[in-house]
């Protein structure tokens, strides 16, 4: 089993080009499964001997432990992928995880900011310090292009085409996309690049990043998270605000402004349109709230 898992993770890394974060998540999920199977059978099982019955027991165990439906669904997806790989590589004869039913996962509407709240956040970093100039450039870029934090820290100087107003971004699954950057973010980037000071002794991979820490090296996702925590307090925003909130706000404001769903999907780098459709629910919800506040017969209509 352990050899099969190692082979599966190598397959994800090499053939599927999965990120290290995804590989770690799959490794953790498979470790949890093996631990359960070992407790049930008294030994680490051979993948050939794993049957659907014991996997159903595992799913029941997850529910009994109170795991979120999204966690259960993710672990089932991991199991299916693992046994599908084992089946393809003739490690086992079938996929015992295939008959397992994925629980319906209710989707929460993502938290987003109003345009005024975004404005307050973008002005929160002080303009009279290099760190403040950098932080404004980061926040402006994240909101302007709808970037994930992992994408922001991965941007190098060579990825910024100022003349065209675009960034080349490496998204999930190491898939590259072009992200347009607006005039506000462009000005913020210009100001940051004037004071950006790389550590010339650092490895090229560290000093080539467009956004650097105070040591002149590439920022981490955690660094941006801590930076945002400081500025949301200054802006008077709820602690529910996270780095991903700017991405949610980007998508919501585009749809509110009349952008079509397919264009927003491309800009976000979503593989499936279904993922992008969550933002239409936000816009519809806001439209309904506006209607109920403004229309004199709205409450009566709702009651009927």
C-alpha cells in the first residue's frame, strides 16, 4: 500500500503537474485512510484486498466523527483517484471506491467587499514607507487582476508587461493565464518598482520576484496574510476578510458591472464554469435585497 501511494503521488507530481500543496493534501488524506484500514484489519492492507464494504465503513466513520461534507467529499475524490491509478497500473483489478456516493456539499456564498470597503483597504497601507508602497501595490494588483495569494508571490519581474498592461500568472495546476492590470494597479506597481531593492546575494529565484520582503527576497503567502491582517484593522473591516476576499470582490464587481460569466471564468482562471457561477448567486442575492428595500410592494409580494 505504501509503495502504491508513493507511486501515486509521483504520478500526480510528474504527469498531472499538481502543486506541492495538492500533493501534500492527497498524502495526508491517504495517510488517514491507511490508518483507519490498519486499525480495522490489524495490518496495512494490499490495495488488491481493499473492498467497497470497508471503504463504506470509512465514510461512515468520517460522518460519525463530524467531518465537514466538503472534507468527506475531498477524501472520497482522493480515494477514487488513487484506486483509478492503481487499476490503470495493474496494481489492483478494480476501483472499490467507484460505487461510493459523494455527499452533497452545500456551498456558502463567498465573502466579498463593497467598492467603498475595497477603497478603504487599498488606502490603508501608509504611502510614506517602502513597505507601505509595496503593500498598496500588492493589494491593488490582487484586486485589479483577481489573483490568488499563491499567484501573487509567484510573479517575477519578467511576468509584468507594462506596455500591454498584463501579468503572466501561473495558476492552479501550474496553468498559465494572462491577467489584465488596470491603471490604478499599474501606478502602484510603478511606485513600488522605484523603491524595490533585491538582495543581490540571494538565489536568482528569490530576488527575481516582483514583490520582496524587507530582506530583498520573495514574499511568502503567510507574509501576505499577516500584512492583510494589519491593514483590514486599519480599514475597519471585519476579520472575515482574507486575501481571497479581494478575488471574490473582483469577480462580484465584474458581474455587477455587466461582465459575462465566461469572461469572468477566463479572468479567474477557473477550469469549470460551475465554479464561477457561485458569483451569480451573490449578484442575484444583492439584486433581491435592493428590490425588497426599494419597491413599495416587495414585502407584500414576498409574503404572497
